[in-house]
C-alpha cells in the first residue's frame, strides 16, 4: 500500500464544498426555513397545551386533595395552610364534653373595662349583633350568617355555601370606635376567638385552639347592624 497522497483529489479550502455537492437555491432555502419554523411553532403549541391540561387536572384535583388531606389555604389574607379535623355537619356541640368545659362566654372590652355580655333588653344593637353572630357560627346557621353582611362586603367576598358547627370559645370583642355619618352608625372592633378541634369550614386561617385577631367594621342602618368589612391583621 502506498502512503503517497492521491494527487488526483483536489485540495479543498476551508468552507469550500466538494465538487458535485448539490446546493439549494435561495428560494429552496427559504422554504426549508419556513417548514422548520412551522414545526417549531407546532411543538411550542403542543407544550403549552400539555401544560394547560396538567394545570386543569391539578385544579380539578384540588378539592379532592383537600377532602383527603384536610388542608386548605387560609382566608383573610393568610397564605398558610393547616391540617383540620374532619367536618361533622350533624354535630351537636353540646354533646362534646371537652368543649362544654371551656370558657364559652363573650367578653366585651371598652375603655379598659371587660365584662361578659348576655341577652338583655339593655344591650346596644352592636352587642346583640355579636351574640347572634357567634350563635350562627356555633350552630352552623350559615344562611342567617350570610345575611349579616352588607352588599359592599360581598363585592369582594363570597357567601358561605355551608359550614359545619363551630366549637368557638375564648371570645373577646374590643370596641375601638363609634361614629355617625349619613344617618348611619359605624362601629369598629377587634375580634378574637379560638375554635376547639377546628374543621376548617368556617375559619381555615387558624389551627385548632389558635387565635388571630380580626378587624371588624360594622354599619348600623335603621336599627339593623351588618358587617361591612373584615380585615386580617398580618
């Protein structure tokens, strides 16, 4: 075998194609680029479609996951989730001995004074409102509970479909202000309470026996008191 270089093969310069290599015209090259671009677009659409399908499946599974694992994202601006007890919509809270032994009074605080509020003909409308408010929550009277809010409140909030009985205790309502405007009385309160064995159907921004203060803005119009705003303290 000879190691001598074949002198019949021309030496190619860098970037030069061998003789006889087919070369595309500018029109053919443009058509090929157009086809490749179309393929990339189709692939991109397919990827976005797949992402959309997966997202839809995850959203559809969210209620199921909540029902299985008992975890929900918090309301009133809280983004923390809690593990909650399984809801019992037929629960009679008076049959739960541990709950009945807890302090279930409603404590009213005003100007440094603190006392227990009860049904009385001497109560002001806002005090009677809170007695009814907590009774609705404890006894899952959700339709009546939904009626305790103004139209303005429902511009940014949804009414409850339902909630299970709430074993609420350690209730404290602190009156912050009272003012009059346009024939209406406006009240503001700090409201704090705990829920024994919280099932998350009423408050899912606190764990069982936990407490976070809420700011309540109430409006009294023609003797009827309703909640206009509830703000979460961060």
